[in-house]
C-alpha cells in the first residue's frame, strides 16, 4: 500500500465532523463564541468587556465595539513587549507582519499557540482532508510538497516577541515530521531575498518527486518559471511527472489560471483555493466543480458580517445570499470584532459558502460607480477569453474630472500575452464591467460623466520591481488591485516610463 493509502484513514473522523457544516452552522458558531469568551474572560480585555457575564450573542455585541487595527494597536504593542493576559491568555511570542495591501504602515497580528493549532494548522489539515476525500486516487504523500513561504523580519523583533510573514511562522513552528514530506529546506524557505530564494528553491526541488504545491499564485509562478529556465523543459510534468495539485490562496487565481494550465498540461492536475490570511484561516474550496469556498465554522473564529453601505452587522445566521459583506472576526489570537478588511459574498447558506469579493479599501468609488475587485477579476477573465490575452498583474485607479467634467478609470496592466488589439480588449472589458455593475453602467451612460476606461500596458517585471523597491518582493505581499487614490498607480507609472 502507498503512503497516501496508509494516511487516508486518519482523516475519516474529520470527514464526518465536517458534515456538520451542512446543517449545523449556527450551533457551531454559537459554540465557538462561548468557547472564546470562556477562555479569555480573565484577560485584561475580557474583564473590561464583561466576557464573564456575557450569556448571548446580543450581550457580546452590546459590550464590545467593532475594532480595526488602530483600536487594538496599543494592546498589541504591549503584548509584543512581553505583557501577558492582555487580549488572550498567556504570552504571545509570534506576530505576523501584514503585507500592508492598502496601507504601508506595518501591522503586527498576534499568532497565539491556540491560534496556530486551532485556526492555522487546522485549516491546513482540513485542506488535505477535503482534497483526499474528493480524490480517492491521490498519491500526494508518496512524494513531497513544495511549500512557498515568506521570511522572518528580525528588524521588528523585540525581546518579548518575534515577527515574520505568517507563512514563515507556520514553517518555523510546524511539526518536524512534516519536514520529511516538504521542500525546500527550512533554511531556504525562510530566506528574505526572494530572487535568491527563487533560484535556490528551483534547484533544490527540480530533482525531487514533488506531487503538490502550496503558495501564492504569483510567487509560485515565478519559482516554476525559473525552474523551467534551469531545466530547459517546457511543461512542469516533465520535471515532476507525479504533480497533482496546487493549493493556492492570497490573491485571486483567475488572472493566473491560463498560465498554469499552459505550464501544467497533465489531465490529473487539480487546483484548490484556500482563504488563509495573517489573521486566520477562514475558507476552503471543498467542491472542485464550485469556485466558492466553504466557510470553516468550528475553528477558533467567530464571524460577523457588515452589509456594505450600511451600519447593519449580523452574525452568520443573519446573512443573505448575493450581498456584499465586510467580514469581522473574533479569534483565539486576541482579535475581537476585528474588521479584517476583506469583503465576501455568500453563494449558499446551507452550507455557508462564499467568494471573496474584494477589500473594504480596495475598490474604486470616485464617482459613485462602486467598482469592486470581483467585478475587475470577472471582467478581465472575460476579456482574456475573448481576445486570447493573458494578464499577469494589474492595478487601476481613477483619473479625476478635468476642466470639461470628464473622468475615467485608468488601468495599468502587465500582460504575459498581450492582446492583438488593445482597443478591442479595452472595449470588451469596459462593456463587461457595465454588464457586471449597474452603478458603473449608469455612470458610463453616454459618456456623460465617466468615459471609457484607459489601459496602459506595463513593461515586463514592472510590478515586481515596484514591490522590490518597497522591500515587499515575495512572501504574502500583493499588488493593490483597485484604489480610490492615485498613490500606487502614479508610483508605478513613473517606473514604467
């Protein structure tokens, strides 16, 4: 029997437990809230907000404000200095440095031992469990997994705490047995210079029997392309004949899918999306035929949702399908009613399944058009399908009204395969965005207010060079997709000259 065959039965109990997500979602979440409050009632935050006297969700809402990082920063700074029992019981040693997608100011997210075990590692375990459930013929454990992570950030360390990318923290604390089935070496995995790391990963992994990949699509593609250069091969299965799955997250996969499908032509290749962030592990694509993800309800994460454009906040059992919600979380890492910054839209409420629709700060609404990342991703996918183009990276921002009261959206796009006609691509994208977004369509009506969008082709590696200039090359760092401000796009345009 193969090693995968021996391991598979170990996940059977978890398969049965996950079935509760189908019809017991509310109870699972109520149990999580009860557990979190009981565990944290004697912390400083728990005493101040009456955790010990909280008997219901309504009590919890009444006694606890909604928080952003700024509200919790003072407490987190004290925890980083070594103070105990502040937001979560005991001392928290590790802090995940956020990528600063919408803000260059660094955020340090506590990662407690409970959060590591009952959120982050549980999520990783469930990804494997669900993949094995859906793929009885899998042999993934008969080879190695290439896990692409970030690095530690020693310049942010304090005597009481250590800082790193979340992926580096996970690698640092992982069960040593996992290192037997993963590449690259820990030393290589934690390198901070991505260009050096990329080359070393490619050289370490190219002669291994790699069966599965885990990481952010953009950075993984960079590593795989480097390996193709070194080996002189055309397709990944020529290097790794047993490759079967890519577990991906961090950024939308849509702009990269065609490039992966050209690189990996094996009919046995699978792609599985995850929603794991510095703040927690929240969702897994449990059905390969459905692009939405299952919201994971029995981890140490209690969810709330604020309907976009309103002050209304509801628990899980109050959400409705096809509405955009900003997500709030309370976790065993000491984040309480914390506005994570992502927006989601539910595609099902039995079980609770969703897609990530964007960021609360990653949208364009300069003229009332309310364009969100989900619109942009769908529009680009459609335009690529119609023209044969391939988009590698992009960002977009408004061009504000000129003296004739005209304005437009300006897109800076790095194509891995440019369309034959940029005008045709622009026309198709603009029409598709109007079809997807009625507010955008209304503002585009007869070009009265909003003119047709403008696309500026980016030179090769522009976005990587921009991230590198900010010390954000590799790891979980991401290009901001949409912005109401021209700050990012103007910086990029200067470098594109």
